[in-house]
């Protein structure tokens, strides 16, 4: 599988978006808390579709198209 999300980016996505979903489940924020599901999934799977369309990546050392 193609990987274009680096380690630091991955940690930030997982922690921030898990907190956002947790806040939604506790009733602290409204329905917008569910928007954290997609970035959380991209952090877990290390592949961001938007990075692919833009040709970007945060993995160190290689271009995004080469990493598997």
C-alpha cells in the first residue's frame, strides 16, 4: 500500500482526531466532531488521498509515488 503520511504527521492526526471524536462522544462539541473520523483513518492507514492528488507526502527520504 502506498504510504505518504510520515511519523510526526501520523501521531498528530491520530491524537488530535481521537480527542475530537472523544469530545463529540462526551457531548462537549456538536456533530462537527465526526469530521475527525477521516483524518484519523488516514493516520492509521498512513495514506492520505488528498496528498496523493497533490503529489505531496510527509514521509522522509522518498517521493510519495515511490513509497510502498
